[in-house]
C-alpha cells in the first residue's frame, strides 16, 4: 500500500505528465513574411492614449512607408505617414500646416519598412506567447532612442491585432485594431502630405 507521501508525489508527477505544453510563439520569420505581404489594408481602430483618454477612427496602411489615421468626431485630427515623414494635422489649429517629423523617428517605421525582418540582430527585445496571442517587442537597432513597438498577433489565420508604441520616455499609446481588411489599392492622396496641405488652403 502506498503511504500518503508516496501517493501525493505520484499524483503530482501524473499531473505534470498530463499538463499540456505551453504553446510556442509564432516564429519571427512567419511574422515578418505576414507583415511584408500586408501591402494595402484598412481597419477601424481604438486608441488608448497615455493619459487614459480613448480615440477611435479608421486606419489605412499602404506599405511600404505609408499609413493614415482618420480620427472620428469630435476630434479633428489626421495623422499621415508618407514620403518619409509623419504629419499631424490639427483641425482646431489656426494653421493649415501640420507638425512634421521623420518617419524614422517613430517605432512604426519598423512595420512600414520595405523589407520587415524581425530576425535582424538587435531588433527584437521580446518574443512570447500569452494565451492565444504572440507578442513581439521590437526596436530599430540603429535608433533605439526613439522607443519600441509592441506587436500583438493571433494565429489561424495569422492577424495583426494590436500594437503599443512606447516612446523614448516610456509613454505607451495602444492601438487596437478591428477586422483588418486587405484591399486591392488605396488612393495616393491618402498619404500625400503636400496634397493634404493644399486641400486645407495651404501652399
């Protein structure tokens, strides 16, 4: 007859054997291939800002190098990436000219690059599985001072669900995506900063 200590040890061993193995994260090569194949797409988004405020709108992606955030009313903001720059248009401002800065100075340049390679040395700082989500934390290895991008994917089929921009000061801005729909093409004007300036009456 087994004594109590032997029985508990045997039961514990059986539980360990029966426990399912933790799912492995989706390989970086597969994630890179997915992002490189995401040429033109759009989705509704919900943005959670660092101060806790929430914004919604429509996101347009046209890789490489182009992205557009159309914010829903009552916000009067448009954020556009194109031509190597990011422009922030504030509809409440007296100026039609946007605030601009180089795309290379935002972590979003990682997924807008012509050839996304998450396996590049020094790029990925974290790669883990959390339930049904694969979470990758990446940075531009040549410009780590501009922050990191946390990407959240689900599989079957592989889909980008969310990203978190973590700036150089550690502030976090979360963008959760609705159904990401691939499209055949998007208007070039969606990503042309000069065209947008002219449409607002600027030069």
